[in-house]
């Protein structure tokens, strides 16, 4: 900015000097040339007024007056009428410089005010946009809460009206199954009936888990112990699917405040989803680590990383919505329950996925203590 100002001042000085030299070096009998040079002084005056405002225009006109005055005194001496006209021209230089500079400065200030107003309007627009996004998020949460409220009422009815009849149907089917041998068509039909009864019972259980509040009293829970338990529970299923199950334990034992049963349920839901995404085999890695303490408390990170088929971009934002499922026989409650459990423990749940490469689920829970701490 300073360099640009210096260039402008240099141009003005050069113009004044050049015009003045033309005046002093041109013979006096060439009146028409002097008249032209006299008018040329207005160019640097106008430019100074536009570039530097009132002060710039006035200073430039004063400089022109001082440079031009000796030419009048020493070269035009004795011609009273000509001197009078030239002195009036000098007065006009200063009037033009001052008025033009004042108007240019006023226009510049007005433009600056308009720019500030535009910036203020832009900031207001951004705030309104942020508030609009917050309102949309709140509305979405309210809809989710409404779904959960409806779900709680449905779960209570389902628990009373369906679970007991399901138990009776399954018990009766198991008794009838004993009367037939494998290979008999009726044996197969009864077996299908039992499996479908179990599936319906799992749906009811999912409803109950979704509606059931988290325990208010939470205890110290060792994360690695719960992760290892989940690994043991899914180990047989992993072998049947030809999935390599890998464990990466943390450098120290991590303790969080929560319900071991609920966390185990959340970890198990994620592990089962990972295995189901690899029907042709693959690998599932479960790692646990502790992020260093910074501005916030240390966090325990549990990552489930599989090499399954992945989740497409359209489905990824909706996987935590109740009743939304990408599986034909899914209830759409597993991940919704998992997210509720993790958030109920003060943690966060994030999912990253690429079609054909796999999915990574990261759980972050606040740490109470690590091994060696009291």
C-alpha cells in the first residue's frame, strides 16, 4: 500500500515538474502554448484530489501555485492584464483542488460506509443461516424424540401382548419338533417357525432396549475387558464367515464410568454389523487407545475397522435413524441403540466408510483413569 502511494506521488511530482519546464522553456510569444500548459496543471490537481482527498488536492494545488508563480513574476512582468489573469488562474487551481478533493473524500467515506453496511448485512445473513441450521437440527432432534416417545409406548404394549404368546408358540413348536426327524418336511417347517419366532422376539427386545432408559448409577468399567468379552462372543461367528478377528489392546488398562452391560451391548452390535458386512470373508480389527490430555480430558478410543462391502454415501448419514436399515431383515434399531448408549456415557460415535473397502466405527469415551493411576 505504501509503495502504491509513493508511485502516485512520484507521478504527480513528475507531471508538475514536466508542465513547469514546458512553461519556463517555451518562448513567451507563443501565447497559445502557454495557455495549453496552464490548463495542463489541472490534471495533477484532479488526480491528487481523487487519490488523496481534500488534503491531497489542496496540497497539490498549492505546490502548482508555488511552482507557477515565479514564471508569472519573472517572465511575464510588466503585463498587468496577463498577470492578473494568471493570478486568477492560481486562485482557481486552489479552488478546484479543494472542492474536488472534498467531494472525492466525501464519496470515499460514503463508499466505506456502504461497504461496512454490506459487511454487516453479510454477517447478519450468516448468523441467520446458522440459526436456521440450528433450528433444522433442533427440529430433527424433536422428531427423533417424538419417535422415541412413540417407540416407548409401543414397546410397553409389545412386551405385554407379544412376548408371552411368542414364548408359548416357541415352546409348543419345540415339543412338536421332537415328534419328527431331520429330513421330514414337517420337521423343516417347525424349524422355520422356531427361527422366525426367535427373530420376532429379537425385534421386541430391540424395541425394549431402545425405549429402556440408561441406568442412573454408573460404576467403574474396564473397557478392554468388555471388548475382549465381545471378541469371545463373536469369535465363533467370525470363524464360520472366514473373517480374521484381530485385537490391538491399549498400552495401559483404561477405566471409564458407565454400565459394563450397556457398553458390551453397544460393542457387540457394532461387531455383529461388521461381520454381517463380510459374507465372503475378510478381517475385523478392534483397537483400543487413549488420546493424550489436551484442553479437554483424555478420551478412550475404540475402533472397529472391517474390510467389508462398505456403506454408500446416501445411506451413511441415516444409519443412526431408528427403523432405517440397509439389510433386508434388519429392524433399523441396532445402531440407534448403540448411539444412544454411547452418548448416554458422555461419548461420541463416528462412522467412516468407503464402498468396496470397508467401514471404520470410532467410539470415544471420557477416561476416568488408566493403569497405574489411583
